C-alpha cells in the first residue's frame, strides 16, 4: 500500500497541463520551480492566440470518453473475476489481471500527454483528478488493492479474504468517481463542439462578406467593360468569371453555415 507521503507526492506531481481551447476561460499554466524542480501552477492568463494551445478534435474526445468508460467496465470485470478466483476458478485470476492491466493503461493514457491524447487539459479535469474529488488518489488506491488482492489469492494467503472484501467495498465509491470524471469529459466535448461551431460561423461570415464585396467589384467591372465597347470584351469575360467564382463561394458559405448550425 502506498504511504501517505507517496500519496502526497503523487498528488503534487500532477502532469504538465497543455492549455486547451475547450472553454472561454483561461487555464492555469504550469512552470518549473528552479529551486525545487517541481511543477507549480501559475495564474498567468494565456492568450487564445498562444502557440501552446491544443485544439482537440471530436475524434480525440471520442478516444478520451471511451478510455474513461473503459475504466468503469474493466474495474467491474476485475472485481467479478477476483471474486471468482477466490472461489477456485482456475482462469479467473488471469482474466482479472488482464482487466487490471487495461484499467491501469486507460488511466495512464488519460493522465499523461502522449500522441493525440492531451492528458489533463483543463481546470475541471485537474480538479477532478487532483482537487476536491481526489480521483487519481482513489484510482491508484484501487489499483494497489487489486494487485495485492490478486497476489494474495494466487498465493493462497490468509489475508486474501480481507483484501477482497476491501476491494469489493471500494468499488461503489470508485464507480461514482469514474462516472463523475466521465461526465467531465462529456461536458468538455460539448463545450468544445459549441466553440468550434461559433468559430466556424465567424470565419464563414467573414468569407461571405468578402465574396459579397468581390461580387460588387465584378458587377462594376462588367459595367465598365460595357461602356468600353469592343476594347472591353476581354475585360467583360474576366469579370464574368469572377462573378461565377464569387457565386460559388457564396453557395459554399451558405452550406457551411447550415452545417455549423446543425
């Protein structure tokens, strides 16, 4: 079992947090203290244009929600097969260890920034894992108890029943915490989608304005070409092409705006 000092150290050494674009409010930056070498949170407000901001796609959010859901599923599977192993089922311990490995791997992937996965990317998740909910501490305690329980069952130790009882008792609390954390991922996904739609609408509106102005230029060019007689024929062709292009842009903008509103 982890000591209190180790638990405090685990809580202190929260992973560095990239700033996400999921919400309008600023996230806290993470800096390294030159005296201790430890990570500390800074209240510096990060500009939305900051290069360190991490845009998260819908695909990434799907991966995050699936990983969070996997922890719920594998924790229940782990407990079930630990109970079966204690009753003498020959294959149950191996299945329980496989579930424990999946549970541990999903938790690590959610906390540690790697590849497409951003780690703990917003204050809400930081609070859920390392703040008042202490999600990371509860999850690591569950992993520790599960490991010790399976070892005791396989080695037929006297402590096995007591450890198994503790593992089962902690499952209800753990599932409640995992459900709350999964809800945070889902809410962040919705916020992100709303932000992306608003940004898309803004970009499309700007393009629509440019296309409208270009259309006016094309109309004026046609008028000038008509007044220029024979000399303005080629100019009239160019103006016509420009007008067709702006009409196509206008249609694309309308389609994009309709999709953004969905």
